[in-house]
């Protein structure tokens, strides 16, 4: 968000851009936390990451719809978020196959 945030209105920068940025930081923090949790604890943290990523996708879509993001920026963000979502879901599925009782 930093790259494009210099060209947006103060309202968007303090509004939706701030929310997008905070959600990304929370997702990153939870992902790091999951790496240090025990196998039994990882899944619940990763479920939280998955929810944050879905929220992020919706925020980016909203930012595009209100004109705070260009189409190119929107598509770039959506592709990245889809890839992050796939990796998170893959991590969860891996945990489920290694420890099916959870």
C-alpha cells in the first residue's frame, strides 16, 4: 500500500488504506505466530490468518470500487492475496493430514 498511497486523498489514506495496512500487519503477525506454535496450536492460528486474508480481499475490492485503487493495483493485490490464501489453505490441509484428529 505504501507505493500507491502517496497519490490518494487524505480521507482514503486515513480510512480504507489504514484498515488494509492494519489487516495486512495482523495477518503477517499471525503467520509468524503460527510458525512458533506447536502442531496442535497451529491450526487455530492459521484459521485466523485465513479469515484476515478474506477480510483483506474484501477491503481491496471495496477500495477499488470506491476509486481508491486503480484496476492495475486491484488486480495485482488480488493475485497476491489469492496466492497467500492458497498457501495458508495448503498449510492447514497439511496439518490436517499429518494430524487428522484435529
